[in-house]
């Protein structure tokens, strides 16, 4: 009987050890599955991917927006005609909002935007620096008109081509502002 008890105890120990091993294996398995789920969730909630075309558009739009604000600041200070100064003030105010919307969108999409103007846009600003009076007004109207025409074309193209709903929403909202500015500056040319 004692042998039988020893065998039963030994068998129970083996069963107990198997049970412990199975529990540990199950625990590790669940831990690994849980870790896999956390990694997948983190990747899904991470910064969304943005197409190269969308990224290029956002970068170009912010450059144009910063250029427009810089030109508006100059017009506010150097404009000869009241309507040029008023329009300069308007595009500084509305352009800053436009730029803030683009920056928020870029941040949401995980993009880093430049803080300064690219050479092409800086050249436009630099050309205006030494101008005064009616020469400044005429150059300002011409430069901003060109910027807005280019921007309107880029916005229409982006609105038609982007697959990103967030980008399309900002573009469609902003194109109204671009068109309004273009209409106002075109009226100044006449």
C-alpha cells in the first residue's frame, strides 16, 4: 500500500508539474499574443502614411502661404495705395490662419514642415524689399496674383487627386480663401 501511495504521489507530482508547465506555456502564449495586439494597435494608431504627392503639395502650399504672409506684411508697411495696405493686412490675418490649418494637418500626418522660405519664394520677397511707392504696389499686385494663380491650380489638382479625406477637407476649405484673394487682387489691377 505504501508503494501504491508513493506511486500515486509521484504520479500526482508529474501531473502537477505538467499542469504547471501547461499553465506557464499558456501564460506566455497569451502574453505574446497580447504583445502582438499592442504592437499592431500602436502601428495602426501611429502617424498615418501620406503619399509623396500629398506631402509635396502640403510643403508647397505652406511655402506659398508663408510667402503671401511676408508679402502682406510688406504691403501693410510699404503700400502706397490704401487698397494695397488693406489687402496686405487681410492676407496677413487670413494667411496666418491658412498656414496654421496646414501646419496642424502636417502635424496630424506626422510631417515636418520647413520654418523658412525656400530660395524661390525668398527671391520673390527680396525683389520687393527695395521697391517703394507705386512701383511697390504694382510689383506686389503682380507677385501676389502670380502666387495665387499658381496656388489655385495646385489646390484644384490636389483636391481632385488626393485620396486622403483630411487633406481634401483642408484643401477644399482653403481653395475658397485662395479664390477670394485672387478675385480681390485682380480687381486691384484694374
